[in-house]
């Protein structure tokens, strides 16, 4: 007999994770999805920052898909904070938009490569040295 969770997973086409079972976005590759982390501006709530990031991109050339904010945060030992986002569809178009928005706002971007948190300023920080928070 199927549980409600199994029925929902079948409908949505994948596993539904529990809070304690969350996987760090970008740690495991997902076909057709790319994950980035953008630096917190220290001024606004995360939803406002996410919207401002995309609003600052100028003309967005992506032809399909979209960008989604994630509730994962990565804190570095230097007190910098990064928020996760992902995009799908026109990967190159959305990456270009996110990079343009970050540049316009003077924010760093980062990605996960193996066990490292690689920041656009050239630093590579072991994930084990980062504080990871899911909200």
C-alpha cells in the first residue's frame, strides 16, 4: 500500500526531503539545473535581495526556464554570508543574468566544486570550514 508521501513523490517525479535530510544545493549535480550562491548585501531581507539581484541584471536574455531562490545559507569564517539559488532551462541565459545582477550590485558569487566553496574572488574554502544553515 502506498503512503501519501509515495503518491506525492510519484506526482512530483522525485523524492520529497525532510528538513533533517536536506542536501546542500550544488553538492550533487542535477541534470538541467545549475546552482550558485550570491553574497548577502547586509542591508535587506533575502527575498528583497533575490529580487534586486535579478532586477539589476538589465535585459534578461534567457529564453526558457527560470531562477529559484533556495532556503540554504552558507556562512564563511570572515562573516560573509551567501544565499543559494538555482536556475534551469536556458542555463547560459540565466547564468549571464545572475552574473550581471551580481556585478551591478557589487556582490560576489560562489559555487560548490567537490568539497570546496569556490568564491568569484578566487578563494576556495573547504565546505567543512563553512557554517551551513537551512531555514
